[in-house]
C-alpha cells in the first residue's frame, strides 16, 4: 500500500454546486478513457475508494519525475464531495448523499500550517497558539461553511476555506480530487509545465486555482 497522494482542492465551490461538478468530472474522465467507471476500495497504492486509472492513460504519470529508481505510479483517482459518497451501479457509479461521508478537510499528517489571508500570519496546528484553528476545524465538521478563524495576529475573522498554506499541507473545500500513488511536484512549479496545465484542465481546474496538497496518510 502507499501513503502518498496529491490532492487538488476546489476551495471556492459551494455546497450546492459541488455534487454536480463531481458528477460532471466523473463522466468526463470516463468518456476520455482516463479511469474505469466503477469505484473500488482495493486499488493498489491507494487507501481510498477511488476510480482506477486505465493503464493506457498518459495524463497522470507524465507528471511523475523519471529520475527515481522506483518511479511512483498514479493508480487511482478519488473524487470527494462533503457529505456524499460514490456507489457502484450497473454500468458505472452514482454519487449519493451520506452525512459525514466526506469531511472536506485535506491535510498532511506530517504537519499542518495555515496562513491568514489578511496578514499572512502562520498557525501551525498543534503547538500553543493554534487554538483558533482547532476551533475552526471543529466548527467545519459541524456547520461546514459557517466555520471561520479569528487570526491571533491581526484579529480579523475570515472563512476557514480562505486560509491558505505555503507548505501545501492544508486545504478545506467541498470538492477534492485525490491522485493516489505519488506526489506530483510539477503541479506547484512556476511556471507550470504544459503537462501540469493539461492535467489541471482534465480535472476541471480551468482557472489554475485549485489548492495542491501533498498528503502522507
């Protein structure tokens, strides 16, 4: 099994729009032959229920650096929506409501740093001073979009989903796309290589503004 995953998170999409966007992405990926149509929970190198990447799909592994002796391989694509889950149906899959099925929280277990959108103050989850972030995370789990953070530095209050991360360790959003099997560093390079831009387009990120999170699960 693998504990490495690259997530692209749409932090701006609304609760109402996320399910439709997820269904549209699923149909698109199946139609272009990128993934298999049925969700599975036994995909190699994948710890989530996801759609297996077809062996003849070049889009994902094109971003994996070839310099490593054991080159990572993207094997599964998870399309996650808060409070929804995928169920296998004859001929494909259906996204259905299920309370708390998806949390909308995406983070690296090695450490989380969140950056205030107002003043740039960094809160590291865990040490003293991170209580405002803990409270916001608890609030998100119970009220979703109502969660906000009071910055201990500038005292401004801002929605939790607006807090960014320079370390690519944390994001909150109603739609997350997990690429299981490796960390695709090209997605955070500047300027973005053509292969990274092509993958973003394939995944519906037409404005290049999905947050990229590298996860150790």
